[in-house]
């Protein structure tokens, strides 16, 4: 049995303590899984014991991706440039309408037209989702940006780099999506996921 609670309050330690007393006595919890934030890890270890705490594997994968992006020279600059282009399309009704119109003209139905997605630091996988969608729409985006002097399209080298980033992040995206299932026990999937990602 799993007990999952979303905490949207700043009094995490008090809430965790109260919930832990209830969970420990009623559900006889054996281990606790949390994200890897230092305050949450400390609270879980103090409350349940160090041997009873497990870090969330999906969160760990997300942190690995973030660190790899930070450690790759020039990648953060390309991603920031991509974010700027996406922000332009989000803020410009004309550019967004043109993006939609060109897709419809190319045979997409209203229901299958794609929009650019913005990366959000608090959303796991959002860098992959943004980059994957940007690559899919890059030809149309480039055409539209030729008409706008205040925004510059990514260079061919930058696009090639982003395609490689998308290829590398896709297995992490698939793994975290699978591991974040709400109705199944996912801890048994960790070792098979690691083996799949190694291939």
C-alpha cells in the first residue's frame, strides 16, 4: 500500500511529523520515498530513521539531467536562446497565429496543431518537452522569425546540438514518466529502468 500526500504548505516538518505518526501506526509503513531536497531528506531520516528513507529515483534522474546540462559548455546558452524564442511565440499573438496557420496549410487539422512548450525549472522533463517540440517545429519557427528582427533563430550548429540533447534526454523522460505512475508500485521498476537506460 502506498500513502501519497501533496504538501503545498510551508510547514513541511510539522506536517511530515503528524502524517508520519498517523502512517506509522495505521499503515505500518516500512520505508519512505521523498524527493532529494535536503530539508525533506533530513525530516524523513529524523522521523523514520536513516535506514527507512529512499530518495525518489525519478527526481534523481531529473537532477542528473540538470547537472549534465550545467556541465556541458555552451549548452545552457543554446537552451536560453531557445527559451527566448519560445517566450516570443507565447507573447506574440501574431507569431503564434502564424505558427498555427502554417501547420494548417501544411495539412494539420485544428486538433493536431502543435504549440511550442516552455521549459519550467520546477517541472520535470520540461527541458526535453520544450526541445523536442521546438525541433519538430523548427522549420516553421525559422520561417516566421525571418520576419521579426528582434528575435534570432538558432544556428544550424545549435539546432544540431539540441537534437542530440533531445536524443540523450528521451530515455530519462521515458523512465521518469514510467516511474511517476500514480496507480502502480514503481520501486520494482528501478533496476530494470537502469538496465534499459544503459543500452
